[in-house]
C-alpha cells in the first residue's frame, strides 16, 4: 500500500450511500484491487468527520461539502493513510486524528493534531480506542433513533470467501471476523479486546461498517459475539 498520495487521485468508487441522518459510506477500490470503505459522519452541530478518507470525484465530493464543514479526518491505523494528506490539503481547516499507537506512522504522511481521544464527539458520536491492541485502532459509534452504527477498520472485517493463501492471513473470511493478521500482530490483550467487543454487542447495535467487506445490518450482536469468540 502506498505511504500516501501527494496529489488528488481518484480511484474507482461507488456513489455515497446514506444509512442514517448522521452516517454515510462509500466503497472504493485501491490500486491493488482491494476494496475499502470511507465513512462520513455528521455531528450534532453539523460538522463532519471523515473516517478512512477516500478521494472521490467532483460530484461525490460536492455531496460531502453539502453535508457540513469537514472538521476532522480520522486515519484508522498506520496502513490506511493513503489519502489523508490530500484530504487534509483539500480541507485545510480540518484536523487529523489517528489512534495513539499509529500517530507516529501517520505523521509521516501528514501532520497529526491529536489521537482518537481528542477527536470531536458528542452525544451522538463516540470516537474511542479499542482496548487490548496498544491503541493501534479504534471504533466510532454513531448513535441514532433506530440504533447505533459501529465503524471499524482492519480489526473487524467482513470480506467474501478469500480462499488459500489469502484466507490464511485475512480469514476466517465469508463472515464478520477478527482476521488472523490482526490477532497475530495487533492484539496484545485478547481478553480485554474480547470483553469490549462483547460489550458493544450487548448494546444491540443496528449496523457494522467494516474497513473492508460488506456492511452488516442483520443479527449484528450475534455476529459481533461470533467474531469475539475467535480471540
């Protein structure tokens, strides 16, 4: 994966999809062919956060501009930083936030203004580090009248069946899971991470937005518990 783009680069992507009055997503394809998801999150005061930034075409970027002022760019980990520099250049008033354990790597791409603990949040949006992984990633909870949406990245994936050898690293595929590479290399305290995922499941969320794969809306709690059982 590229360290970061220095000029605006639009790769293939789908149109922005609205889920709630506070959450939109768009799926794009990286040069490697891997799909990724950007989430657009609107705070109560109308400001907007971009999670896992993806450069879009003029039509879709205009849709983001119409939602509100982009105040924060959430870089989800040390690897998903390709578009953070060009997105910050497009929105110079926006601040960049990264998980504390990834901030040093992200700062090589663009200045980091704070960790996830410093990101804008309110009664409807919570930005937090996930425990048990040395603050390498986090989760964004977007609350609404029909339930909450949980935005993750590489710690929870829902990719199609990958097959060997890819499944050795990203599996188990074909379901919501904590991929093997995340369990092998990211996780330092499996019990703490499992407890937090189970806590999120107990809150009966309505939706999961992974960094890669299909967005889930059915049996979200059960699938979260299934992913936690891998730890």
